[in-house]
């Protein structure tokens, strides 16, 4: 990543590594599996045949609690169809009702969730794990510490709770408290006054007391924790973690042409072994996952994604000025972390597969940041085409200099190509060239009268090159030399005129 930033430093205003979207899930371990739920029901003197009625009663209790809570806070309770984006709707309600903190609204939606059913058993019915449709309740908050979040609870056993937070929302609150000025659009910062201090704050995100924060939210949405589930608490896992590296550019003109080249390089050059290396892996005889690269056209621009199993890396522009590389971890078990574990019957501290436990959030950040850095490092070989595009535009367009207008050059025109060949001739590379050298090369064997007229024409042609910086005068002489930009433009035009244009026309 360092090489990429250094190469484009003139167009970059800062960078930031930060968690983006995080989804935590809370599970009640004692009732999260069939045998545990069977034991839970038996302890209350219930029979299996009473299971459905018992569960329905608890579900109704949760729905009533959601409606009562919304009414108590004078907030909206609404059933939303699946095609409506709940986050956008919640933001709209908060803006419309001028809500700055606390509960925004409660949405409900019918979804398929992991749950239980009654099945046939040996001698008696039994409880089996299954997936079934049930009503899910979404509580949207403007949290004083986390910003806009939602807490989702399924209204059927085992009452799994999901909390979605955004690291950029949290960081924005921290920067306001520290008086760090910034410009934010949605979940991206397009400008930060002090990127180093902002990065220090972002690094503190993993150190929050997440179990306490999340349990408090679960207590708010699940009233059953105070009666039939009294004494139980949720075990929290990281269900999905998105970690973003944002490179902030000065403006859209700085990023747009570069991104096209980065996208093309990533799509054409990054193979399966490259993608695996970004994630710290390699192809082995036991490797069985698919490595898939795809792209998608969005309103903000193109997005490229490299998927390995349930994890992936993606790259896309944000609002035209932020280049985002993002690693998403859904399945952490393929990565390693240093922790306690059992090996050969002994309890040791060593490198073991990562788990979804919330205490490993810092390791998620390390793994994802390393992946983002390797990805950007691999893109450091791509050159910014912006200067070349500016040169091409300046050479082919009409420009004004000292109140005089000079027409541009046409790389497809035979006359201009002849001039380019004359100026680029090898015999001029050592001592440069004079007007007469170019005149004799373009118009040989002319009489004296014509030579005078042609000399004036060559002077006008050389002036067109000079005002664009394609040639420069050699001091204390009447000679000219071709500049670096001149060599680049003219050699490109000669090559395309001789090789590519005929091939394209023939095709």
C-alpha cells in the first residue's frame, strides 16, 4: 500500500483504514440447539405437544413489546416489504421527524430464520432444527456512541439477535468530539483535516466493550430475558466484518482515469493465485474453494470483486473521489490467530484457526488490513494515465498563446505523421535540428523561391510544436530539440498510425 500511495501522492489527500459494516449475532446457548430447547421446555413442566402454543405465545409477546415500545416513544411501527431498503427508510424518518438520538422506528418483515419444529422420535415426538418463516423485528436507533444502527430479533425460538453497526458512523462521532474537521457522504469520508489523528481514533474501535454494549441493546428488544429467559445472556459472534481502506483523492478528475486503469489491470491480471496471496493463502493439493472474479456496474462506477469461498476482496470508487479496497470476512476459520487451544492433548498457546467470537475483532482488522495492503501494493505498477490524457488533449486541441490561436495535431492525418517522422529522425537526436533540416526532409529538391516560402511554413509548424512544449530551443543556437513529451506523443502517433489503425479498420 505504501508504494501505491507514494506513486500517486501528488493527487492524494489522505488515507484511512477502518471497519465499515459489521454484523454481530447474539445466541442464547442453552436453547440454541434441539436438545437444549427440549431440556428448557421440560424444566417448565411442558409437553412436546404444547410446544407450538408456547412458542406462539412468546412470539406474540415480542411483537406486542415492539408495538408498545414504538408507541411509548412516539415512533413508527411499520411492516416493510422486502424490496424497500430499511436503512434508507430509517434515515428518511429520522430526518423528517428531526430525531437526533434514541429510537427512530421499528420495522417488521417476514423472513426465513433458523428455528425448530416438532418431528418424529423414538417413542415420543422430538424437537428438530429447521428453517422457517417468522416475523423479524428491526429496531433502528441513533446510538450516542455508534451512530445509526439496527437491532433485529426473530420472533420465534431461539430468538437470535442481530446488531448491525458501521465503523465510519462511530468514527464520525469520535472526530466531532475531538474537533477534527471532515467531510462525509454516507459511509465515506471524502476529506479529513488530520488523517493521522483520525487513524489513531479508528484503531480504538476494536477496543470497545462490545459484549456490554450489545447486551444492553438485546435487553431493550427482548423482554423475555426478564421472565422465561431470566438469568440468560447472549453469546456474541461476528457474523460479517467489512474492513475498508480508503484512499482520498483531490477531485474526481484525479481518480477517474486512474481507476479505469486499476480496474482493467485487476480484471485482466489478477488470477486465482494472486487473489489467494492477497488473503495470505496459496493453492495446495487440499484447496477446494472456488476463486471467482466478477464485476458490476453501479451508479457510482464499476465495482470488481474477487471471491474465495465466503470471503472476498472488492475495489470500487466512492462518490468519485475515494478509492475503496474492502476485505469482507464471513468465514474466518481459514485464517489463523494466536490463542489458547488443544494440540496433542495439551492446552497451549499457539496459532489456531480464527473463530467468530467477538473478542477476536482486533485480529479481523489485522487480517483484513494486510489483505487490503497487498492488493494495493499489487496495483502500484499501474501508471496514472491522467498526464498522458492531458498531453493528448493539449496536442490535438486548438490552443491560444499570446493572443494567437494554434490548431491541434491529428494523429491519424498523413501530413502530421510525416512531420512527426521528420522531427523524430535519429540524426537529430545528438545536435538537434534546424528549420532547413525539416524543410529538406519534407520538401526535397525545391527551387530557391519555393524554399523561402516553405521556410516560413516550417516556422509556423515549429511554433505549433513549441507552444505545446513538444520541442524546445537549444540555447545560443538556431537549433531545436524534441522534448520528453514530444517524443512520447509523436512516437505514440507514429506507432498507432502504422500498426493499430489499419488493424482496427480491417477488423
